[in-house]
C-alpha cells in the first residue's frame, strides 16, 4: 500500500514537473516572441525615422537649391543688367563733362566716381551671391571678398585669420558653410550695432573650426525666440554633419563656433 502511494506521488510529481516544464517553455516562447516583436517594431521605427530624416534632408536640399538658384539669378541681374546700366551712365557722364561749363565739371566728376564705386560694389556683391562663383574662388577668398566689401562701405571693421593648411572642401559643402557665415554677417549688420567683426578659420587634418565674433549688443540666448536666421544656420549645418554653437549675452557681443569634419 505504501509502495503504491509512493508510486502515485512519483507520478504526480512527474506530471507537475512536465506541466511546469511545458509552462516554462510556453512562457519562454511568449517572451521570445514578444522580444522579436519589439525588435521588429523598433527596427521598423528606426527605418521610418531614417526615411523621415532622409525625406526632410531632401526637402532641405530642394529648398536650398531653389534659394541658390534665386541668388544666382539676382547675381546675374546685378552683374549684367544693373552693372551695364551703371557703366553706360558713367560713360554718358564722361561725355557730358566735355559739353558743360567749367563750374559743373567737378560735380560731374564726383558723380562719375560715385557711380564707379557703386558699380564696383554691385560686382562685388554679385560675386558672393552667385553660388558658382563662390564655389570657384573658394571659401577663403569668398570670405575675404565679403569682409572687404564691409570695410569699403564702412559697415564695420573686420579682422580675418587663417590657421593651418587649407584643406579642400567639396563644392556644395563649401557653399553651405559660406552661407552660414553670411547669415552671421547679416545678423550682425542688421541687429548687433557692432563696430568690429572677427573671423578665424582653424584647419586641422580632421576638422575645420570657424570662429565668428562681433562686439555688438548681443542678446539673452535663453529668452530670445529662435529667429529664421538661427534656424537656417542650424539646419544648414546638420545637412553637412557640422555643428553650430552660439554664445552671447546682453552687451557682450555674439560668438559663433562652427565645426565641420574633414575626415
């Protein structure tokens, strides 16, 4: 009798063990299936994010392409049409100079010289607006052209330094970097009431670091609403895997650091 009870208990124990094993296997399968589902869901989410990011970048590229084409057309209009009109006006003034009384000749000469200055500025501006010209002359010369124009127009004083050996940058990336710099210049001239703007290009084998600074009135970086200029600089930087960092405070000027990987 006791032996029979022992056998029965052994049988129950085996049933419990088998049931527990089956339950464990089922639970393990559920966990594995859940993990596979989560992994697939995560993978799909990452792929969707990548597609959205790629689509956003394509939109940004298209927007920048449209913007650059518009600037190219403006540059052509300035150089070919406005420039031509100014040249013709100067030529006519020079002809008239020989047909008027002596008292008016000095004024005509002054006006002719002003037109020549205007013509020079129009041609200089058309250079930095035209993306093809910017890509052909290179980043350093494009910055120099812009700073020299500011000096001539007495917008502000400028300093420009280049450290290290210049490294080739692919044309489109070079253009985007220059447009970020132009955006900083534009904000300085329009809002900063600055007297000096400083530009430093620091080349190393691995990256290009660009330092831009003005001595203007600055702003509270925590309180200021991000305007289109700041948004444009950041979105352009993201497109070329660069980073933009802005430091400023009221009455402390604005400094910008742009890091662009070269390798």
